[in-house]
């Protein structure tokens, strides 16, 4: 489906008054009806004992927790729970300052590093678990009595990096959580899990798999120290937490401690707690990329930077390690990293909901979208990580009646959350150029627009009519998507269109042109396509699929209205390296109810192509469209030896059926027909490894 692209540039913003942008625009489609996680906000850390009492002044709090121009927009403050109760007062004033400027959005949460019952590199005895809970609750009470009550408290900081604080094994975390964590909810405070240093899923899995233990966690806390900009998306993904609907907070990280927070792209010796020291680029845009992946890939609800005020933090400070020379005129001001984070924090406020958006419309461009808590505005955050090229991006927001303009803000090497003014929206669409105003073109742009009522568009069958069964379904003719999660009709793991045609342009589904017509290729595990079908008559059917793969582990399944239909079906591997041109048929007996239904094809084993599906009335029915002519194929193309050989016979699902002995194509076909119970396509494998396909008619 082609999306109309409107490419009008605004002169005072882009310096091209009256001209139409000629650059090719990538497209971000926003779906306000597709709702994901609720955003709790963005925050930072104060630890006055480690910061020498200079954690957060009132001037710092005004900058960090304000929401207007020249502020960062934080709403969340993380503080420590000290082992000694005489230290409980160290962050009270900082919390009061933060609350003053964050207002009703303020969230205060606390993390213990050590306790009277477990110090550095120590494991707590189970006999002290209740005493430990009492210690945490005493801090909870103290902060409430000081007028800055906690929103949440965690079980412990970094159980997997515990040389300087208490250690917890996965079993200890599980046992404490199941038996004691619910007792930490005094004063209505929420419980955060232990906060893994490296987001180690093995520390969470046991609790997540036990409903009685999981009910004692309100939030899963994690740190990102085992990641950097090169880390794959799988680090941020956690399918088990998705399945359990667990709220997730990123409670601590900084991208680089050896570089100034004002470095945009500076080559220096880098290295933090998780990464070896090496000569590398310190890049402010790594912060934007990490937050994007936390929200979009990881489904995190909250993101907390480490120290608010530090030379590598959100507000600049001198380098207490005396490795960096920080200019005096930078100290006390927002850093580049702070401005980058503000592009999220100032505009994506607590209670906002992340909505559907094309996450990676082109290489090095990333997008996320949010609907405000009261539903009156839409926020789109665009990240350009390509330092060599400005980017032109079209943003489409269909189904809104009052979206007339976006207010645009940019942070780059030359700009600090610069107010770029308004860009006009026509028919829900706007095209902007992400212009940095500097030699390095990488930048982050936030668009904020007021919206009216959201009109949901329903899905439609391709061609306007449900496919009638029995009948044939072309794989590329999946339903036209509507708006809203329930109206999605396909799922693609990446936004790049690897196909070679313009067919179904704008979906990102990888469609190729082959001898038989269009096919869907480059299929990866987890991707799916849906089709509206109309079953004329309930009963038994035979399902056929035309598929190809050069991979031995490819496979798929079919469901109907979300219910299992075929089970997992293996796709036979073709002879030859990267041979996706020879199609095979696989088949399965199924039972279909009458009426209109949603049929879903889901890839369960990557790297396969699919051409079409066919449903034929009756069990073990004959394929009305067998692939190839078996006699010609066998005699002319395969040139079978005339001496008798042993062959193993397999069905198209890879099931072994037995042995036959034959000399020549006709005898092999005849003997296979005697072996099998029904007609169809079969594979014969000779003793020397040759694989042949043949059609048997009965």
C-alpha cells in the first residue's frame, strides 16, 4: 500500500523558503490505536555520600526537574538506602528540591547497596531476611515522615557486580522474593526486583516463571552496563517479561565515564565498568539510541541515568578524577547528553503511552511515538545516527481530525533542544529535514502535535473481499492493515524492504518476483502474515503450501482466529547453496469451521520463501496444482542410473516413510506409489545422497 508523501519544507526552519524538498524521504507511520507500555518518566541519581555532598543543589534541581526551555524535564529521582540509619538524611534535601520542580509528576525511589546484614561481596543469610525487610521499611517510614515519600524501593543493587556491595544468587533472589518481598510494600510502596548490572535474564527467570513469587514484584529493575551502541537488540528484548506483562525500569546506566558529557563525537580512550578501555568515539547520540531501544525494543516504562551532576552526566561538573579539563563556563550547565535525554523527558511525560510507529524507517534512522496521558497530543522522537548525512523523514499520523502542525525541537552538535517553530501537517502527514546545523549531521528531533479524536480504521481483506475456501491464497496478498493493535495484519522483524518490487510498498514485507509471480521471501522467525478467509462449508480439508528454502531448519505454522490449525511444519531444504528457486509442496490435514475467519501464517524457522497456500476439500486430497511434471523431471533432468539403487522416501514434512529399490525413474515412481498411502509429492534420497522429487497419483 503506497502512502502519499507530502514534502513541503518550512523556510524559516530549514533555510529553503518556498522550495519543495527534493530529497528522498523515509516514512514513519504512526498508529495511535496500537498501544504499548505506559511511560513512567525519566530520571537521574543522587548519592551524596559518594558525591561528597554535591549531589543536587536547588539550582541543579530547577534545571534537571523543570519542563520549560533550558531544562531537562526529569521527573524521577533515585537515591540510596544506606546501611547505617544515621545516614538516612543525606538525600532528603535533594528529594525536596526535585519534588518542588517536578510537581505532581515526581517519583522518588530507593536502592540498597549494602545493609547491616550483608556488606561488600557478602551473601545475606536467609535468617536475616526479615531483619533486612525491617531495615528497608524503616527507611521507607523515615522518608515519608520527611515529606518525600517513596514511590518504590528495590531489593538490592547489582547482585551480579557485588565486589563493593552485597551479592545475591538467582536462588537467593527467588527465595527472598517469594517469602519476603511483599512485606516491603509498607506505606503503599512498590517493590522493584534486584537490579542486575548486565540485565541478566537468568536472575529474573525463576521469579517470572512462578506466579506466587512474581506477584511480590511490581517492577523489574535492570542496568544496561553490558551494552553499548554495538550491542544487538536481543540484549534489550525479554520475551518472558513481555508474556508476563511485567513493568520494567532501566534504573542505572551511563554510556561513557571517560569522556565529557559535552563531547559530541570525540576520539579518546574510553572504557566503563563493562567495556575494556580502548581508543573510540565518545558520541552523545549513543544516549538517544539507547533510550530508543529501551523504549521500543525493550518495552521499558522508565529510564534513569546515573549521576545527574557529573562531568559525564546530565549537568556538567569538573572531573574529580583530574583526567579531563572541563572549561569553567560549562560547569553547572546542561551537557549535550542532558539535552539529548531532554528530547524525550521534556515531552514524553509520565502517563504517556507508547504507540505504534515505524521503528527503523531507514539505516541509522530510528523513531518512536507516544500519546500523552490525556490523549490530547502525539509526540514523535526521531533519531539520526548518520553523522555524514542529514535525513528527510515523512511522518504520517492517520485518523486524527485536529492535527494541524507539529512543534519541532532539535538537539545536535550545534543545537541544544532548539525550538525550531511549527511545521504544517496536511492530511495527517508532514515531511521534515533533520538538519543539525553542523558538520556532523547526526541529531535528535522531537515533534509535538495537538490532536483531536482518534478515528480507528478497520483492517480490510486484500482486494476488498475475503478469500473463499476451498481455494488458493497468494502469500503476498495479506490483509490491508488498519489502525490499532487488533488491526495489524503483518509483523516484520526489520523495517528494511529486502524485496525487489514495489508491490505492497510501505509495508516493509519482503516481496520478490519469481517465475511463478510474486512471493514473500527473507522470512525470519517471529514474522507473520494474516488473511481474511471465508470457509464455505465446515469440515475436513487438505492444506498445501508452496515453499522453498536452502536452510535445513526453516518452518512455519498456521493458526485460525488465534487457534492452532496445522502445528509446526518443516520446510524441505533444497539442493545447492542458497537455492531458493526450487519450490516444494508441504501438506497437512486440517478441520475448518464455516464462516469468516482470520488465517495467520507464522514463521517458526528462519530463511524460507513462500509462494501460495491452497485448501482442498477432504482429507488426503489431491493437490490441484502439483509442482513440475514428475516424469519429465525424473527422466530428463535427474538422469537416474539404470542400475538398481536403494532410496529412502520422505513426505514433504520430512517424515520418513520407508525404503524402495529401483532402477530408473519409472520404477522409482511405481515403487514409491506402492509404498505410500496417498497421492502427492514425495522426496526420494539415494544412498549416495542424491535427492529427487516425484509426484505420485493414486
